[in-house]
């Protein structure tokens, strides 16, 4: 979970007014003709010369009017509209800071490295900056302490493994070359422990004034650039953390664009809550023990034992399918953990530091300790409108606290303070209501310019077993083998369940003549690159690859989806939202499934020349009574249930 940065923000610097803008206190008047002329100049200067997209021009008008009229606007812009330039051009002409928040790192990088600099090159006095969470930047003070030592060790006193130490030395060498300290600039895959040893969370940070490296701090310099910017690019998680902090993280602004807005509901619900697990208790115990000495050894060991008992109790609760609330054993262990953490925090507060290094280690322990103490208190005092539920991840169980309904919070704390444009290729029908914008916003839709009727097929197999039938998995395996063979590989196979994905991939791979890549065997960046660079590979993937992956061209001719992406029946947050609705299926489940399905289908056609097939191996899309609600969110593809027609289409693409 993101947490707020308690440091003071750098002074806000108001950007100069842009030509074509008239400012009169609360009035911002963007000249739409000038905005369209700028768009035309930008697109003409693109490699090969840009194409005129009527939907993009309409969206420029809509965004310009939204900013000028201070009117919240939700825009559904189909794939290919070019929504990034359509909101960046008016944003560059506002004459005040506009924050652009994205849900995925891929889009954030595209905006920061390509789209926003392109616009700023044509809009004088427009300054672009990117701001990320503090732990995304190398900590110069920690790097200095590590490089000065003869033996690498973590804050809890444990020795750094050799491979991790080698990576840390590579990062230290890079730290002398980088101008940003941004982790994403590293050219190699990083062990999280290596980066953890050279970065800090907001709670661990000494702050610009106290830190010996404060004036050269990468995170502080990024905040300085953000304060000078007129276009500030962040991710939606950081924006939600900014709101949770009482608007302390980002420079002052009155305009915000939420791209990939379909993700905003769940991000705000999570970041306005909190998260806790037994690993945090163990980690704090280790760090505190290394600093506090023998007088606190027993308390530190008690905290580890308490964490072990809590972990066991949480696992037992999950095994009995009690996913909301805490049973008596869990509540008791959390209460005991709260007492122990409070004692250790008080010990750290009274600890005398003998030098700058020991003082820094004390602060790096005390900040997270206070944060942990507050989180332990919060999970014991659930408020109205919040839900405490359990989420099993790997070998640990997380205690999550989320807002069931974020609308009232956003209506009170956000929408009255900013003018927002929310956009995505797919906007759930209930987004305005869920985000507290009902009655406060307008909604627009701009169609994709792509020729889906001629360039694509949407296929649902006929006489196919129901996804819950005993023979469904075998039928999926056989269907995938036939489809992937007909496509010559070049397939993105999407699944709603990781275990099913792994079993199907294991069965399919030896029966294909083309390579198969499986999510989890390589880093996300590497596996996407291998898939994109290969002429024949297929990629099997789950949730995170349903959106945010962009593979245009011949590398992707077939997208398969194993089943409609409805939330599982026992999803605690979905169940809590259902309980508040008179029509839970139509107001909670169906809009979410339609949005995710559209995102998955949208992986296929990424340019005007792309061609291919989407195969949804779930007959409900063709036969269920609610199918029309799903089709409304999908591109206007030609539909078929004829396998021969699909194979002929794919064979034609191969040739």
C-alpha cells in the first residue's frame, strides 16, 4: 500500500500563461481552434506524417470545453482514437498545472518519454515532469552508507547474500551516472532485496533538512521538478495516496486527467484503506532488535512468535473460507502485536544515537514502526463503509481494509477541489455513480477509427461444454491447439485463473510446433519483449495482461479468452458491494465483467492495419440473456461460431 510522505513539499512555482489562453480568476478559456491547429501540427510532424482522426479532434473539443467550463467529463474513447494527444494538447493550453494520472506503468512511460515531450515541443513554456513514490528513487544517503562499509548488511543486521550484494554494487556504480535515480532506468532485472537495501519508504526518509544528502536527494529533486511543471505525470496509486494523506504529496493543482479511468474505483478503494500482514511484524522486530539491544530482546522475540501465531490463525481462517472480519484468535494476536509494537516504538524514541549513521538507522526503524502501530490500531477499529477482508498471496495472508463505497469520500474531498477528465477505451456504465460523480459530470463516447468488420472476427465455439463442466478444460486444450496451429503461433491466450493457465499451457506446449511463453517464467518486461520480437511465439497470461499490453502488427493474430471474467462468488469486496445493491448482478458483476472482457478483446487490434481473431471459449457470450450488455462494450467485430471460417481467416493471415 502507498503511504503519504510527511515531508514538506517544495514551494509551488506557477507556470507562465500559455499563448491562446485568457485567464480571469476562475475562468479558463481555451481557444478550441488553436488547440486543433496545434494537434494538426503535432500529427503532421509525426514520423511518416500523422493521419486525421475525427474522434481525436472531437475529444480535443470535449476536453477543452471541460477545462474551460470547469465541468467534470467522462470520455470513452475507442482504441485508435489517440486519446493521449487529445487530452495533452488542451492540458498544455490551460496555463495552470494539470496532473495526468495513469493506472499502468506502461502508459506512464509512454506519456513521459514520448507523448508529453512531443506536445511540449509545440507548446512554449510547457514543462513536463514525472513524479513517483519515494521508494522508486535511489536513496543517496543509504547508498553512501552502504558503499562506505566493508561488509554489506541489511538494517536488521542480516548479511546480504552474494548475488544480491553483486546487484547492489552494480546499482551503486549506476548511481554515479544517473541524473534521476529512478529504478526504472536500470538496464537489468533487480532482486527486490537489492533495491530495498538502497532505497527508503516515506516513513524511513530522514527528510531534506535532516539528511546529509538532502540537497542532492533524487526524490527531492523530482519533487522540485514537479513543483515547476505545468504537465505532471503520476500514477493513479500515487494520486490516491495523495488524497489519503490530506493532499500532501502533489503540488497544488486544479485540473486532473485520469487515464485508464476504469481502474480508478479499485485503486481508490484500496489506497484509502490499509494493508497489514505478519511479515511486516517480523521485519520490524528484526530491525528493532538490531538497534535496541538486550533489554528488548524478549519483546522482539515475542513479536516474532506473535507474528507466527497470527499467520497460522489467518491461514486457518482462510481454510474455513471466513474471508471477512477476524476471528477471536486473530483479533487476540493483533491486540498483542499492537502492545509489543508500541513498546518497541517507545524504546526507539528514547534510543540515543551516537553518530549520523546510527541516527539514520533509528529514523529508518522508527518511521515504519509508527506506521505499523497506526495500521494495527486501524484494523481494530473498522469504520462504517469499510470492509476488512483477507487475501491470500503466496505463503502469507494479508489483512486488507478497503472502502466499499468510495463515492462519498471522493465527492467530499476531491471533486469539489479539481476539474477532472476521466477517460479510457472502456468506461463501465456505473463509473460515475461509483466514483461519486453522478449528477456532477457529463459523459461522451468517441468510436474507434479501426475497421473491425473487415479486419477481425469474434468467435465463440458452437457445441462447446460449459466452463463448469467436467470436460471443459480438455475442450479448451484441444480448441487452443487447433487455433494456435491455424494462426502459426502469434497468440495471446488470456485466462482468469493462474492454475488453469499453467495446466493448459503444460498440456498444449508439447503438441505445438511454435514456442509457448508462460507468465511468471520471466519478468513482465522480458516476456512481453520476447513475445513482441518473435514471429511465432504464443503467450499464456492472466489478469495483469488483460490490459496495458500493446503488441501491434504480425506478432499477434489471435487472442483467446478462456471464460468471461466475472468476479469469483466469494470475492469479499464484490460481495460487500452486491449487498448494497438492489440489482447486484446488473450493477456490480456485469459492468465489471464487460469492462474486463472489452480490455482483453482490445489487445488484438492496435493499429489500422492489424487483423486477427478473438476466440472467447465461453458459450455464455453467445447464449446468455445478458449477452447484449457485453456486446455493447465490444468493438463492432464480425461474429461467428463457425470453426472452419475462423481457420480460413487465420490461414489467410499466415499466407
